[in-house]
C-alpha cells in the first residue's frame, strides 16, 4: 500500500472529470510540498538556520522521496525546494501510482496532447477524503490527529482543493486548519512558512512562473 504523502496528496487533488489533477500547476507544488513534509516527518530533512539539511545517507526505498531527498542535498531553503523540479516530481508520482495499479494511464495521441489519468479504485481517494474530513471536523486536540492527516489537511486547505476543504470549511474551521499548519512548524519553521505562502505561490504559478 502506497502511503507517502506526495502520492496521497495527488489522489486528493485528482479530478475524475478532468482525467488528471484539478489544476496541474497547483498540484505540482502540492505534491512537492507533501514530499518534503513526508521527509521531515521521517526525520530525513531538518532545518539549520533556515537551510534544509539531509539527515542520514540511506535511501527511503520510495522512488519519489529518494529523488526529492537528493534534490535537498544542495543546501537550499524550503520555498526553493517546493519550486524546484516540481513538474518532474508530479510525473514521478503519477508513474508510481500507475505502477502500483492505482492510476490507469492513456498516453496522448499527439505531441501536444496530455495523457489522461483515471483512478482505478474510487474508494481509495474517498477513504483519503474521509481521513482529512475527520481531521477537519474532529473535536479533540489537533495534537491527537495523526501527523500525516494533519499535514494533508494543511496542504489541501493551502492548495484550495475544494472537494477536500471547501471555501466554507476554510472559514468555519480556520482555527483548526491553522493549528494543523502550525504543527508543521514543529518540524521546521521554514516548512510551515512555505505551506502558508502556497496560495500566493500558486497565483504566481498561474501567471506563467517557470518551473523545472
């Protein structure tokens, strides 16, 4: 079972009607931020005076995370790493999900076409949405929410993934979303800041900001 946050975030952002992510440029940033968060939760990424540092040399065994881990070895900040090679990371996530049988891929018929991606088992993203919904609507302390679920909630809210966190939810549960986002600051203050600024970053991306 795939449980890395980048793949889970992709499934949350997938739009069946569009046969792909609800917004590809936004999802590039979301899955990249999710991969970095996952590595921080695993203790593989830390922050030293605002700079991301890698802890340990062993691979994680996850092809997406291992690629992002290598990217993080250059001594950059969190925001840079969220932007860096985000298109490639999204493609790697799609390929990993396809290899696991969770995505069916139809390649484009023309050079300018886009490949179409369909979730093979709708119950999988439905279960993920239920997890995030439970984290959002829970009445207990946010500290009792699973760290992965709190991170997914923070990212889905920042990314405006409305089927997961609606506009009304963002207003009604602002304090709880904020608490989940603050929990990222326990891992690394710069990571929390990078997630909080995702809405602005995504607006810039829509304006044609480049990414590799």
